[in-house]
């Protein structure tokens, strides 16, 4: 039975806050390293959610589900590897781009290239 002393609703609230922070950092990030840490925050939110569901039955986190603890340990290892690879990629991007790792997501269609290609095709046909 859940009452106000049960930590389960508070962990769900913390997971929702962490998840929102991670999504916000992914949406608004302009640098590569901020994207990496946004994904790590999302992984930690999933980790906390998994542990809270594993401990929801027992009322104690020390006697939680062994499967939840194993998966949580796996998520921690994956996030550590992700941070190491992300920092390495950031360092390599800084070397290639002369110190800048700004991300430019430009999904607009460029009309100029299409009209130039169309003009060259019509000139070649003639």
C-alpha cells in the first residue's frame, strides 16, 4: 500500500524532471558535448525509473529486484562508455573544426541548387 511515506511517487517525479531536463538539453543544444550530456541525463532518468519500479514491491531499495539492479548496472556502464566516446569525438571535432563544435541543423530545402540543376539540364538538352 502506498502512503505519503513511500518514496515511489517522489522518484517518479524526479524521473519526470530529469527526463524533461534531458529532452530540453537535446532540443536546445548548440554544442556536441551538451548533446552528449543530455543523453546521459536521459539514461540516468531511465536508470532511476528502473530502480524505483524494482523497489516498488519491497518498500526498500536494498532488497530490490536483482534483474532491475543488473539492468541498472548495465545502463551505468553504457552511459560511462557513451561519455568517454562523446568526449573523444568532441576533442576530434575541435581539432578538425579549429576549436568549434557548434552543431548546425539546417533542414531547409535550397531552391537555388534545384533551379541551377534544372537550368543546366535544359541547356544540355538544347
